[in-house]
């Protein structure tokens, strides 16, 4: 007879549902405190009606800034509570299934114990082995599903409890993010899940991530590239079946400590002044996800940020393949710090596309479309470097 038991192959998975639920209750208390603090900041503006002058104006302006930050944290903490409780429910469900599997395995052990030596020697336990193999496959599926649930929870927590360092320009905050409306979430989910080809036309906003958007444009020049970009995004639905965001997995995220390179983040808001502002698309989701890989968000002065970089870095993040910029003759004489995508070529030159969606005409206030043509001689003269994607 054998010295091992079928049931020993099916221990409980890691995790304590009771402890996780308790942690969600702690998060809920933090959320309630943030909600109270946020409302106090809002009410503070009206607490001293007799106060007038520049100091009052400065106080109101600052309290509104603090209110916006607390509003982001309050909304994020509510998402965090939901994510932890969703994981609690998933873990509890997986544990129940695993214990059912172990019970079935214990029954196999009892049947095996009832067999004689002769029956076992003549293959009388073959049907038990077949059932055992099926139970092992089902058990492995539970562990795999739970691992996905863990990653999903971590991605939501990372996005929900994060305040991005501020980036300002003359028109106000560039780093401000805007939650996607339900109609936008639904429309984007339909595009991602439809399988239909997608037009990756985009217009760079006020964020200096031309190198990233040019890389998206370059990949989008082929059907396989467009399919790859869309494959990075997975639609997430809440317990009510409503789309509430997207999981984005970048093959090689820039600031990711994961030794395997891939990084999954959750995106439910996009940059208000980012790409395709006013009409968010897949490019907006990718831009938001890419910036989450940096501690500074888009702020390159705070522990690095996505607002400055090289196309080689962006292509590596999007594909997982290393790319090396190839130097050419010289920089543009106009000292334009902008990345472009090569979107076509013939025997005489190349078609270049500016992610801004437009190009300024020389000695004029007029602009033209995003794409223009250059001879190879002009291309070598005016571009500092170019990055050629890997074919594998």
C-alpha cells in the first residue's frame, strides 16, 4: 500500500478571510474620517462671513486645493474598501471550493483503503487515479484564479490610495486626473472587448510624453501592433456588473519592482489635460497606466516621472523588448524637443507624424496636419536619433 494520502495534496490556500474583512473595516473608518475632513474644509470657507480681503482670498484658494486632494483620497479610500472586500469574497469562495475538493479527496482515500492488495496490484485503483488527476487540475485552477484576484486587489489599492505629485504650468495643474464617466467606461469597454479594429489616432495634450505617445502611434501602424496594444487592457466590472475601470498590464513597466518585469495597474481615471482630452480613448488609458509606473507620476522632478523620456524606454514598457536609439547626424536646427512616429516610407523618404496632431508652418502662425513628408537626406539632417522596434 502507499504512504501518502490523496487529501494531502489539497491544503488550504494562503489568506485569512476574517483578518481581511477586519482590515476592510479599518479602511472604512479611515474613509469616514477623510470624508469628515473633506467636508470640514469645504465648510471652512463659509465659517467667517465677516472676514474679507487678500488673506481671506488666499485662505479660500488654499482650502479649495486641500479639498481637492482630500476628495481624491476620499474617493480612493472608498475604492480601496470595495477592492479589499471583493478580495475577501473571492478568497472565501476559493476556500470553500478547495475544502470541497479536499473532502472529495478524503473520500478517494477511504475507497482506496477499502481495496485489497490484490485489487491494487491488478489496477483496481485506476479509476481513483483518474479522479485524483481531475481534482488536482481543478485545485490548480482555484489557486490560479485566486492569484489573479490578489493582483486585481493590489492594482486597485495602488491606484486608489495614490496622490500624484503636482505639476503646474501657466494654465493650472497638468497632473490633475478626471474620473471616467460611466458612458465613457462603457464605450471603452465595448471597444476593448469587441475585437474590431481600432483607429489609434490621438492628439497629445499638455503632458510632455511625446516619446510615449509616438511609440503608441508607431505600434499602431500595423494590425498586429493595434491588437497588441488592446491586449494590454482588461475590462473590470464590479459586483453589480458595471464597468468601473480597466486593468492594464505593461510587459516592462518603468518603475516596477516586480522581478518578472510585468506590472498590472488599475485605471479608472485619466489625465484631464492628457492625450485626446475631452474624448478619452485607449491611448488615454495607456498614458494613465504608464505614468503609474513612476513614483512621480508625470512629474520628472519628483523621483523621476513620465513627462520626459526616450522612445526606447516607452517601446520597452509597451512590448517587453529592448530597443536602442540609433544616432544620426545632428539635432534639429530649430532645437525642437519633440518625438515623432515614422508612419510610412517609400524609396525617397519617410512620413512623419507628430503626436500633437498638427505641425506649425515655418514663418507663419498657421498649422497643418499631424503627418508630413521628409526626404531621407532631410531626415538624417534634422533628427538626433531614431528607435527601430524589435521584430520578436
